[in-house]
């Protein structure tokens, strides 16, 4: 069979030419847009290396405005957010990319960064799972293996610290119970001592009142009281001069007595003589 060609209609030719021109224009625009996107990414990378993370974020966002499907711009934006400690925004950026990505190597990188972001937020268990997911897609990553081991060590320390805290809490509770028990014992002893002291004070008061009553019963009569109230002469020593004066007074009195006795005898003898003369 011989194939016979048909002549091309002029209208069809114009249509094809128009489509071709539009395609060329689109390709040119796409290339221009891609070039601008790459320009913003390169500028953002330079700022990132200079640790100017805030401005690098701005450039990556400009790149995404030119090409929303740019993986490099979106990935680097997540890194810039992470470096600014905008961990929640960075995590959301990486997780959004991972939910749409199918390339194993890119998924490995995304889950690696997801693990880093979770780890810095102290979400250790979740970070371990992210690192494992990264290694499933990119098993030869030494960095991910190292970070996974580091996260596991942190988990062990966390569990040890938790156990230590629990033991310390248990010991503190025991010590508090012992302290409370000792305090209760001391309080009870103080109460017992106070009660004992009150009883002793009461007994002393009772004994005092009893002694007071006994003293009142044993009070002497009023006359005896007067005699008791009268001062008694005190016995004491006299001086040598007073003794001599007293002795001299006694001698004088003795002389007077002797004189009186002698006079009395003389008088008696005189009377006796007179009686004898009368009898003769």
C-alpha cells in the first residue's frame, strides 16, 4: 500500500505555528523564572553560610515565590528556620515536604532534619523514630546513625535520671514520714511533760494549801502569842571593864552587909551585958 500525503490546510498551519510560538514563549519564561529562582537560592545560600539566617530565609521565600515546587528552596528554608530556633515552623516545613516527596534520598534527608528538630525540643522518643525512618530511606547516612545513637544515649540518661528522681522521691517520702513520726513523738513527749508538770504544780498547790491549813490550826492562844511577841533578853558577853565595875559593886554591897552584921552583933552583945548587970 502506498501512502499518499494530503496537502496541509492553511488554517491548520497557522494554528500549529501559534502553538509552537506559545510553547517557545513559555519555555523562555520558564527558563527566566528558573534563573531567578536559582539566583535567590544562591543568594540565600551565601547568607546562610555567613550565619545570616534571617535574611537567607527571605531569599528562600523569594525563590519559592518564583517556583513553589522547588525542593531545594523549600528544604533550605526549613534549615534557615531551624537555625533561627523557629523549631515549630521548621518541623512543619520538613513534615510538609516529606508528605509529598517520593524520592528515597530526599526522604532520608527530610526525616533526618525532622529528627534533629524533635530532639532539640526534647521529644526524644519521636526523634528516635524519625532517625529510624531516615535510615530506612537512606541507610548509609553516618550522620543519621550517629544522631540516632546520640538520641538513644539521651533516652538512657533520661530513664536513669527518672529512676533516680523516683528513688530520691521515695527516700524523701520515707525521710518525711520518719521526720513526722519523730516530730509526733516529740510532740507527745512534750504533751506528757506538760501534763506531768501541771499535775506536779497542782500537787504543790494542794500541799501548800494543806500546810497553810495545818499552820492555822496549830496557832497558839492569844496570851501565848503576846508572850511570844514580847522580846526576850538576849544573853551575851560583857566587857572586862563592865565585869570589874560589877565586881566592885558586889564587894561594896558585901562590905555594907558585913558592916550591918557587925553593928547588929555589937548591939546584941551590948544588950546582953546590960541584962547580966541587972541580975547581979
